[in-house]
């Protein structure tokens, strides 16, 4: 009976201290989500964990003496001294210190592994984007437009060549970046849309916002992929012009176009590029990249991220 009683007390103290500290750590991780390894986080985490542990031991002492042993509160407080907590304080101090050291070591290693996965996934995605950008079909269309402009409008041909070179230069510049600012991506999108505008003339129109939030980031070339999909999967003609609108709302960058699917359009071919974008967002935040039809429009929402791993 004594063995079972002692075992029960050990389990009571152990589980209570474990769950109270686990809840504290979950809360602190949410508060310091972007800066989990700062000195402030370590000191605050250790101090609060130590104090919470002492408080829980005091509450458990009350439970043990007053509830189980059925002593009165006045009797409990009259005999309770700091000496009753000396051993508990010493043990709690070293256990908390060891627990924090193990926790931060484990979390730091997981963070480094995640960082390597992000680098590998981002490099793979950017390589795929580069291959899409220099896809023979895309290059063939661009050169055809350039060829016709050289004969009909040499000045427009010069502008087309300049825009085309800027598109390729931007693609090459992103090879070492994990995230880019929304402002930078929108600037590239305008250049890319100018290229499309010269190709389709009055068959396509665009709306692009001014964006000044430097903290907001997106995956490089994600807008290019969405714009290319708009062209690839919709009818673009003077009788049925395509209107593409880009704007931000509720922590998302939204690309919207009037939905007029072409005969060659298929959900399967659209899904390949979308899955690649979602895979990158899964590495960073787990937030969903969503595309759907709404009120006659096809709407894609890119989550806005902060530049953190």
C-alpha cells in the first residue's frame, strides 16, 4: 500500500508539472514565433517555467495535505515553512535547466533541418520555374511576336526585347532567394504583363496595385506562374478579352481573372504548377494556397509571409 501511495504521488506531481510546463512552452512559442532563440526568450522561458513549477508544487502540497490528509487550511499554513520547499526548489532548478537545454537543443536542430528542406525545396521550385520560363513554347511565341514587330513596328520591337530581357534577368536573379518582397514581385509582374500586352494587344488588360508593406513576402516567380496559367487556360481574343486583376486582402495577394476556359484547359495541367507553389508554402507556414471559381471569376490567393524560417 505504501509503495502504491508513493507511486501515485510521484505520478501526480510528475504529470502536473509536465503538463503545466508544456502549456507554458506552447504559449511562449506562439508569442516568440519569429524569434524563438533570442536571449529574452531563453531567460523568460526558464524563469516562468521555474516559477510555474514552484507554484504547482505549492498547490499540490495543499491538495495532498488538505484534500487527501483532511487537514484544515489554518493548520496547513501554520506548519508550512520554506524548509519544506528547499529540496523541491533545488531539484526544480536543475530539472528546469536541463529541460530547457534539451528543448532548445532539439528545437534548434529541427529548425536547421527545416531550413535545409526549405533551401532544397525552394531551389527545386525555382529551377522548375526557370524551365517553365524558357519553355520552347513560351520562347517560340515570344520570338514570333518579336519577328512580326521588327517588320511592322521597330520601336515596339525594341520595347518588347527590353521587357523580355528584364523577365529573364529577374528569373536568374531569384535563384539564390527563398522569398522576395511583394513590391519586388509586383514590379516584375508589371514587366511580364507588358510583355503579354505587346503580344495580345487589346485582348488583355491588367490591374496592379501599389504595395508598400516591406515585411510582406511571397515565393519568387509565383505571380509569373499564375499569370502564365491565366493565359494558358483561358480564351484571349478581342471578342473575349481577358481581364487580370491583382490586389491584396486579409493577408493574401490575390490574382483574379474573368473565367473563360479554353478548349485545351484542364484541371490536371493547372494542378501541376499549383502543387509546386503549395509545396513551398508548406515548408514556410503550412498556409494554404487556394484557387477557386467565384462569381464568374477564377481567383487564386497567395498567403503573404514574413521573411523567416
